[in-house]
C-alpha cells in the first residue's frame, strides 16, 4: 500500500494557496521535513500513541455533539467512569451551573450516569448551545473536561422537500478588518471555512436517517452544514465613525449597523434599530472610516474600550478600530489605533486573528501576527525579532547595548539617546542600535534613555560583557530605571564579575506594567546561574488587547551540542502550536463551486455511513465536522481510506446519482478528503489521542502522572500560612499561566539530561504555552470582584479568592485543560493549520511525536514543578508584601525587613537586606543595621512573637524554606516535594515594591533591598 501515506510534496501542492501554512512549514529546519525511516508502508503513526490513552473519566452522552432539536427542553445525560469522583462533577449550560439539577441513575461495570432535563429557565437558547462538564478522578490531580455543542431550532427551517438545513458556525472562525478601498470605508471579514456566495445544493439531497434528537428519535431530519464566510462593507464615506453589531453567540449574524459622528449616536441608533439597548449578547465592531480621523473626546469605555478624552495628546488615536461588548470592564476590549508619533502612522489600524467559542457560548478574539524573538548577551551578542537579526554597532565588549522597536509594526526606532545611535533601516541582518559605556557615569545616560522611551516602543537590552570594573560603579539611577521595566534594581551591582551577573538580556516596556517576574517582560541573567539561566532569552511577541506587541511567551535559552560536537546556544521551546492556534481561518480547499460542494457532501456521507464508521446523525454530509478534539471517528475514517478512497480501493466510493459534480471535481475531492483524513489522524493522535483523552492532552490531565494537578495543593499550603486567606485575591491571566515555562526551564538542563529527545520536550512546552495564550479566549473568568465582566482573551485578568482555589481542586487545572481543548479544536478544524500540524506529526525529528517521548514521567514532573513555581510567584505578592517600620531598631519580627520612614515629608528607605540563604537560620532578631545577620528565615520567622497590635502574620519559616532552598518541608504536604530554590532576589522583585530612597546604596558593599515579609 505505497499510497497509504501521502508525500510532503502532495501536501505542498494542496496548500499552494494557503501561504500561512507554507510559511510555517518553510521555517522548520530541513531535518524536520525529511522522510521518516521508522514509518513503514501501511503503518499507522504514531505507532504506540494509544499507550497514553485510558478510559475517560466522563462522557457527555446526551445531548450528543452536533444534535439538532426543536423541543422546548433537552435531556442532559453524563456518564462517569470507574475512577471518577461523582461528588466533584460540575456541569454548565451556556455558562450557567446546572449541577444541582442532576439526578443519579444506574451504575453498571463501574460506569454511572447523571441526568437532568433543562429548558430556557436553565439557559437553553435558540441556536447554538454548549454543555460543559468536568470531574476529578479518584487519585489526586486526575481531572477531565468535556463539552458538547448542540442546536435548538425553535422555528421551522422551511418547507423544502428532502433535507432541512441547519447552518452552524464552527467553534473557531477567522476575524479580519481591513480597508475597503475607494469608497473610504473599512470592511469586516468573518471566515468560516466555506466561501461566500456559493450555492450549497445539500437541501436537494436525500433525507438523513436516524435522527439524533434526544427528545424525538423519529423527529425531523436536519442536515448540519457550515455557514458561508461573511463580508461586510459599509457606506459611511461622509461620516467619522461606523459600527456593526454582531450576535455574540454567532458572529456571522449581523444584528444592525450604523454611521455616526459620535459614540453616543452609535449606541442610540443601535437601540432604535434593535428596539432594545445593547447588552452583553452583542459584539460591537466600532471604527473610524478610512478617510476620516477620530474626533475629540473619543470614549469607548462603555464597550470595554478606553476613555481617550483623559489621555494626553501623544497617546490620542488618529484612526481607530475596536471589538467590544456592552458593559465589559474598561480596557478589556480589543483595540488597535495609530498615534501621530507611530512609524507608518498613515496605515489604517486593523484587527486580525481568530475567534474562539467560550464556555458561555460566546465568541472571543485572539490576535495573530506573532513574531519570535531571542536576545543573546556576551561577546557575540545579537537580537533577533522575526526574520530580522541585529548585532551591536561596534565589536566592543563590556557595554550595554540597547535596541528600541515600535510596538505597532516592530520597526526600529532611531530617535533616542540624543542622536547617539547607529540607525537601523529596512530589514534583514544589520549592525545598529545604541552602545553605553557605563563605567564613567554609573549608567546614568542609559537610565535617562530608558526613562524617556515611549510605552509605544519595545525595549531590547543586552550586555556585551561586564559593563563595570568594580563594585560601587553602578548608579542608583540605573537600578531604578531597570526596576521600572522589570529588570531588577539590584542587578547592576553584580555586573562587575563574570562569575556573578554580567550576562544580561531583557525585553520589556516602559509603562509601569512590566515591573515583576510574572508580567510580560522577558529576562535572563547569569546571576541566576543556579537556575540554569545563561543570560540569553527566547520567546515570542503578540498583539495585546491594545493592538500593540508585547511578550506573550518566554523561555530561557540553553546550551546544546550541535552535529559537530560544539556547544551552542539554542531555543528550548517550539511555539508553532501557539502561532497556529491564533492565526485567522482560511477556506477549505475545493469549496468554490456547487459541484465541489456536491462531491464533498457525497463522499462525506458514504464515508460516515460505512459500517465500520457507522455515524448516523445530522453531520453525515460534513466529514470535516469530525476532525476536532472530542470526537472519536477520525481513526475509524483513517482505517477505511485504503479500501474506500485509495486508487486500489477494494470498495471504492462512487458518485451518487444525486451528485451534480463533474467527474474531475469528484475525483479531486476524493483525493482531497483522503489527504485531510490522514493529516487529521496524525495531528489528532499527537494533540488529543484517538478518544480525545491521550496525546499531549493525556500528559496534561493525568492519564500519566498529572501535569496540572497542583493548584489546590499550592493554594492549600499558602492558606495554612495566611490568616487572611479568605480575603486574598489572586489575579491570573494567560501571561501569568504561561510563565510557568520560565519556571520549568529553570530545571530544563536537568530534564534534558534525562530525556534524550529534548526537541520533543521543547515542543510539548510550546504546546502548553500556545494553549494557555490562545485558549484564554475560550475561558470564562474564574471570578470577578467587580460588577462588570472582562472580555475573555489572552490579556484578561481573572480574579479569584485564594480560599476558593484552596476549596476547589479543579478550578485552576480545569481552566488550563479547557484552554488546551479550545486551541486544539482551532487547529484541527482549519485546513492550513491541519496541514502544518499533521505534517509535523508525521515527520521524524519534528518533535511532534508523542510516541518518541522516552520518559513521560520526567516531563510530567517537570511540568508540575514549573506550575508550582508559577503559582507561588503569582500568589505570593497578593499575600505577602512589604512592611513599614517605625524606626531603625526593633525586636518586632513583623517590622523586620522594612521600608523605614526618614525625614519629613516622609520618604522611605530600604533598610533591610539579604543576599544569600545560610544553611542555618538565626533565631535572634538583630538590629537592621547589622547586615551580616540578615537572611530570609530571620525575616520570615516569628512563630514565638506576640503583640497586642494588629499586625499581619509573617511568612512561616517552613514556607520560606520551601520557596528559597532545595530542602524538603514535610509540614507543607500534600506537596511532598523538595524546595523550589527560587532565588530570593526574584521573590523580592516579584512583590509590589516601591523604591524612593536607597540607603547607602550602591556605595556600600552590602546592597539594600526591601523584602517580602
């Protein structure tokens, strides 16, 4: 069966028009695209993927995915596996919790059922609906999440003989705004995968048998067919603003549109036309028209945007586009705009990317156009952003090298440092940027330059060797400037000794929002060499909800051995998965004529009704519906393609009498579907396994040692120590969650020494990172302390109470797994993404083969370690902060390690410090001026301390020991782990610290710093 697996050249021919897929394929190393010698003819790949797949904890039996019903109520039936903890089951309908309505049913062979009947009072709505369920397993950390999307057709679909058609919108769609051309307006394109204005003849086909209506098995026969693409171009040439209202649960439905000269007029006109006010069921696309600019007083905060009437002229939009929801938290909408100082400020702003369906049955946006970056410090310093590589303007060691890029188009900015720069121009490799010799002024000139950099720019900073010769040369101004952009204020004092901290790379923004470890800055510093940091950092940039680039993923670069045996710096994480998940959708091939669609439906039906597949439902004319995560038909389809679709098929599919395709169209479509099924089988096997519970997903949800199971244990350990746990708020967003990569990569060198296939490890990390970023749009916030709700997206901050996380073991891990599912579905249901993922999964050396992972347990343990580090550094700042002491001398341990007021009006100086963690801890509380006696356990201790005053309790000694050393702390079970060995300075910089006065620093040999209590 030589035809069993298509050659890569065939893939390339089939995606000749899909440039995004080809770009990703072309970017892979040649070794990743070679033949797979281990894959024999007729052999399924990966050969042993099922070893990672076990029986799911739960299954949604009814309503089955894709069901259409005309009934007023729907029966929900959940099946729980033998290892499921029924008490932990949670079920929602369109985001509304219906768990309390479930009734326990019968059990057989350890499998038990839970059922409920729901109607409109429970959230059932006309059109698309989503049931989502999650449950824990019998052992700690095991969890599964499942969802089922079904459709309520309350109104008759028409009297057309034969099939009644229900058109559905895929769970991920492309979203793109762009200039409309000569009429002066902008256009909106919603891409579903099927070209618009092509007549689909499916309504003339034979009715489908065996309806899956859960309430009426003999009821009406529907055919579920994807909706066509939607393009909207308005005529608002004489107006300043145009706006469109889309149905949030189905953005292919246009509710109304308007042209106006102020935002209030937009909302008023919408209300008049819809006979109701805007609400959170509406998506609003609001923009200036192409030939007009914004008027004064622009305010879109009522739609989750920004009140620009309160911003300075330098930040005022010239032209503007946004996607928002009425009543959303201001600042959470997706906006894009140009200001006067931006390069290419005449280009009309746009929003491009994908929209994913969330657990509330709404669609939310994720921007595309990511760019990978890496910053390497040292004598061979370089900065790479996308396809452009920059080197210092002169081969001078011992300097700070600064590059500045615009955040809208990643174009170099050559306007800082009073003109003392070597200008960067165009693209490609070039030597440019700014060099600073900090020996003479302590880095004051560099600090002044950093401080004046606009928040519309990205800062890339690297050292080309030790920038100082001796202690005391660094200025406090430089420390403060670095602190302001998340670069750690103490770092300059260690940059005179190559054995300590001369290797330094930083990517950040000067906006007061990139100041701590868990925010969107990327740092690598050789001071943290015990954490395997080499002074070189890798990651990728993506547009945030303000439409400008920011750090979206980051990891530490590692030393690897090349083919010649030389040690080289290399990236540790492959972010292909994340880039795939966010890019906008494309049309499926061969959907441009009626004949092509007829052939597609004909072949789909024959494959799905084959006795070895035996699908009998609403989607039998649409085989692509079954490529996604939580269906199990792709392996069955793959098993019959040789017999049904290949050139030597024993039972070949033949054109039906009702099929109006030409012979050429039919044969071409047969070849196309054959290729798609093969790609879907390989990609699904790697990402989710054949039953949606294996592959990388299996590594995450506990089919092996669980990777995302520690959230509750971490919260519980903190809760034991924090007396105010019930009131502590944890702020979490996708960037926070992705920064577990930084934690994981702290031990990556150790991991790679155990796992031979380090490329596989880095790819799995990239899959996790991409899922957390992209899939955030498919998640409802964990909770919100305000009356307004944010718009889910990569940058959305989700608030939850520590006590809630402590009490519910599934909240955090459930959310991460659901995000992974959303991103996997986005990839498996879109042709260019499927080509890339399937090709990688079938290609030896690409890293996309779960079967080549030699030690899944080590990988899982490393993921757990990374998650723990991420959670600790997320949660600690909200629980432990700085304290203010009344004077310099105190025996009060709650006042040790403090900002101390000096002079009037009060300034504060940091008068307590530690630089290392001694093997033993002092139990005497010394005078804060005695620097040699300070260490984190002294500061954090105090269990015997008592006072009548109302002070917060200090951090426990056990907790501080676990965080900052590698010692095992039994009292913090159920973690049962050695210490995380987080550098104390990293904990300092992670807190909500402010610095105003430096006490004898850096002139003293003992650096000063405030500390977590």
